[in-house]
């Protein structure tokens, strides 16, 4: 008998029919003797419907009231799931964040979990109940309802798994695991049986939105094994493992990640002096714009070009900041380009395998893709390329690293 | 500066546009210096939508989970109203039943309020805020969400008014007050400036569904002045007063109430012995069927007929019970008739004015309406008639008691 935390996302509980299917799955699992805590998101579309109502009233609704509003979404789906289980003869109870209690700080709409009281969870489990918990929400010290921000239900599930020391945290979603790359781009993309937290973090931050970034960080920090599974078909999914040592014969590269959501800004002809990077990026950071890849050219006659990438959503704000500061920086002009994309090879194996960069650059060069910027970390190499070459580059890299389904690169742990 | 509790029903907050209109009204009132506690229902249709989702899953959903589900409706409307007030520069905060706290017993879906803690209400009011409270919901001693049953938002408002000792409880609705009778039946129906709790109770129990019966009982018990007003147009509404002595020159009759929702059952030829009424009505009561008017004919040769009325919804169940018991009661047969209606004249004035019954019976006889059953109380006379004569009877009585708008029967207090 194991204690398992399961999380079902909005698509998985998006209609009564789907809620009933989830109840079938839980009832079957419960009958096997495992204790289950089930975290649910709001029915798909519901959170957006509620935010839409608020935005009809105000462009900047009070975060406290917005949390009061959107936290109803999970309350609806969890009550319906409880009813559906009860109909099947499974004793079940739904609990709001405040009833658990999932204690958070008071930053409405982006609260962080401080502590989870497991007393009631254990009491209900001991009484033989399936405990259904509202994802995405918590309660602060003053009893105010808080939400964890988008994707927060994954974080709720992982935090609950840590609080009750669960054997595994299973994230049910609309895909059947983590793939070597997006199957919509590469036909031969393969499901990974396992991946490390570090690799998953890099994949997630690149736009592989199977899991919310924060929940992966959280799971890694507390060493909670997380499994990504499909709500709609049976299968082993992908296990995100605590420790790469668990992976026998780890492959060099776990996958190819990519992100279209980047834009590039260049400050042309700034003085090549110490501190110029800070002078440019300081105001950007103050405006809460995150910078990704940074490139400073070698100076020529005391002048240099300074290039960095931001999220496309932030491009116009970043442009305005550069425009404001151009004269005080002594720059000649600024330029921007939103027709770029980032492609990354990710894998803990590259720590011990030389030549990953060489293989990557050769593969891109062979298909004629020019690299505009390069950024590396211990387990990742990213390049910025023209957006129109994105699919071409991903396919070439997927093949070059032996990840195609019919090739030898076995990813089984 | 007065402390006022206001309640806005589902129709009044049924769309963003209407919520904005309610916010306008509250902002204007708040600017006058009064302290306001505002109770809201769910947006019209929302509670039914949620119950519909539950009924797709189960015919008898667990009441605890049903409360968890439907209590979200008020949480949505109160958050939207708070945002709408904040946009107008009015400091506002919304509170769930558990946050107030509105303490109830644990009878889910029909909980009764035990106690209201006014500490937080007074704190928020003292901070200059308009306090918006979710109607219809409370919390039990175990922290479980409860609901008060349909119409419970009126009860929430009256109970809050009692808890904070409010000067007045204002119920905003889609009518502009209580009328002498249904204006859809009698063109000359007049809005009453005031009415006593006892009269309002009789009017409400007759199908004048301006206010929920339980809230009127509650207001009468605690002596909270209640005013019924329109959300959509300005006007003084109708004051439901604590004490009839406040009404100078109370009119004889406050209004003509009626109810189409009755059905009549007759047990024919039962033995005319003591206890026969109990033997017939006992099983009816055990089946939770409420009996309204009762008539036992004078016996003839030791046999009598026993007639009573029930709600039409309960008719088929009541018929089945009579059928089951007919032989043991020694009755000859039973009959039923659902084509009946009840018409009542209501008024505290009839206590001191003789001749009300005579006026009523003469008026009905003049238009050829036959009375099948008669029932009286201190402030009400009801008659059961054929349903097809209902409008005719109501108009005749409205006129006979001088209630028509162009007549002298002034109802001003």
C-alpha cells in the first residue's frame, strides 16, 4: 500500500464526461489498496471565463478579489469529482486550500506555499477516503484566499506530496509523457521513460509546457519522484527522477527544446567600458523584464554592440526603455528583431561526454542554419537562430543526436 | 450616519452591466456617509447551472459536496462587485461566510444560522470599507461550508442586520415593493408604503414571493426593519415594520393574496369517530407533505367526508398514501382535484374591524364564485375556489376592500 498524490489538469476535468472518466481511473486505483490524494485544476476554460468577467470590470482588478473570484474554479471541479467518486461507492471528500490547510504568503495571484498541515489529510486517508484537494489555491495567515499563479496546481500537487511524504506524485495531463522534442515538429520524437529534474527544468523553461517550471524546481528540491502520465490512455508515462545516478547508461542528450517566444534587442555602438552591461540591463530589470541570452561583441575602437533577448511580450516595453536611455549611454542606435527562436540540446550526459557542442554546430551548419547567439550551461547548449529555420534545426539536431524513434539512442532508464 | 445592510438578489447582479449599476447605487449611498454591509446572491442562473452539473453526475449528490459546489456562485458575484466598487474609488472588501464568520449548524443545503461574529465586520466598516458578504452560505463548527437553502440570501441579510444592530435591512429586488395584490392580475394594484411582519408572512406564504418566508420570520423575531426596494428604479419601496402600532390608521386590509399551487383531496365516507383526522393526516405528515386547509363535513349516519389541500407537487404522493390506507380507514373512496386555487384577504386591521368576512363572502357571491372551503386566522381569511375563477375573485375582492389605486383606501403609514 503506497501513498500517491495524483494531479488532474483542466483538460482532464474539462467536462462531466471527463470527470467521470477520471473517477473511473481513481476508483480502480483506490481498489488496489493505495491511499490517494487527488489535486484538481478548474475545468478547462473556467479560469479564463472568470478572468474575462473581471476584465470586463477593470484592467487591473484588485489581486485579493481576483483570487476570491478565480479560486472558485477548483472548488467546482473538486466537488463534482467527489460526487462522481461517491456515485461509484468510493468514499471521497473535497477540501479547499484553507481546509487542508495549505498555508501561503500573502502575495495574491502569485503566492508561495510556506507550509502544509498534513493532520486532516492523514485523518481522512486513515478513514479510507480519497482526498480531493483544490489545486492552485491556499490561505494566508489572515485567512485570506490566495492563488499560486498559473500552473500552480502542479505546484500544489508536488508540495502536498512532499508534505505527506508520498511515494510518487503523478501528474495526469493531455500528453502521455515527456518527449525528446515536440512531436508536432519531429515525427520521430520519442517518449522518454525517465528524465532528471535538471533536464526537465531546462526542457520546461524552453517551452515544453508539460509541467510548470516551479513545480519541477519544488520536486527537485524535496526529492519527490514525479511521473507525467496521460489522463486519456494508459501507459507508464515519464518518470522525473530525483537523482541522475538512477539512470543507468544515461543518454548523452535527453531532448531538443525550443522556444519561439523570444525577441532580440541590440544597442549599437555603446562605449566598451566596464559596467556598460549593467547600465543597459539595470533599467530592464527594474521594469521586471527577464533577460535570457546576452552577447557582448568584442569592442572595436572603444565601441561595441550589446545584444540580449527578452520575451516577445516584453519587447515593446524593452524598446521604450532603450529609447529613453540611448543618449545617456552614448549609444548610436538600437535595433530589435522578433523573428528569432531559441533551440537547445539538453542532457545531463553532456557533462561526461565531450563533443556535444561540435556535433550540434556541425548539424546546424550542414542544413545551412546560421547561429546568431550561443549560450551554454552545464547540461544545455542553446542557440538563437532565425525563426523560419526553427523546424529545420530541431529536426536536424534530433537526428544528429540519435533521438529519432527508429534509431539506436535508447532512452530507457 | 447609519449602519445599513443591503441585499441584492441574483437578477440585480445577473450581468456585469447590472453589477456596475449596483456599484453605482452603493457608491452614491456610501458617499452620503452611511456604513454599508452588502449581501449578494449568485448571478442569476449560476446556481441552477451548478446544480445542473451536479445532477448530470448524480440524482442525489452528497449535500456536503453540493454546498461546496453551489457556494461558489456568491463568491463570484461578491468579488466582481468589490472590483466594481474599487474601480469607482470606493474601498470595498468581499467576505465569504467563513470569513465573517456566519456560524451555522451542520445541516448541509438547509443549514440554520446559529451565530454571527461581528468583529471583522465592524473592523472593516471602521476602516471606511463597504463590506460585501456572500449570501446563502455559512460555516459550521468543523469549518465546513454550508448553505442556507434557496432564498437564503434574504435570511443572511436579515441575520447580519440583527448581528450588527443595523438601522435597516434593505432588500433590493426586481419589484419596487410589496403590492396590495399581484399587478399582473389587477391593474389597480398599489404599492404599500408599509406592512406588518405578520401581514408580510401571510402574503409571502400565499405566493407573493417578494421575500423569502424564513427571512421575514427572522426579521420579525429580532425586530429588524426591512425595506423592499427595486434595484432598477428609485423609490421608497415598502417598509416591513416591527410593530403595527407604528402604522397610524392601519387600513383594514393590507392586500389580497392568492396561490394556484394547491390541490384538494377528499376521503369519502369515513367513520365519523374521534381521531379519524389523525388517522388520515398522520401518514401524510410522515411523508413530509404539508397540509394547508382542512375541512371535515358534519357527519351523516355515522359517516363523514374529510377534505384537505396540499401543494400540487405533492398530490400524486398524497394520492398513493390515501389509496394504501383506504381499507383500514373504512372509507368508501377517495377523490382529488387539482383545479383549485386559494384566495386570501390579509390585514392586521381585521382584528379590530368587524365584518371583513361578510364583505368578502358578499363580494364573491356577487360575481358568482362558489367557496369550497374556508380557513381563517386572526389576520387572514382564505377561501378555496375553482381555479378558473381566480382572477375574477381577486379583482372583486381588491375592489370590495377599497384597495384599487384610484379609490380612497390610503395605505400610507
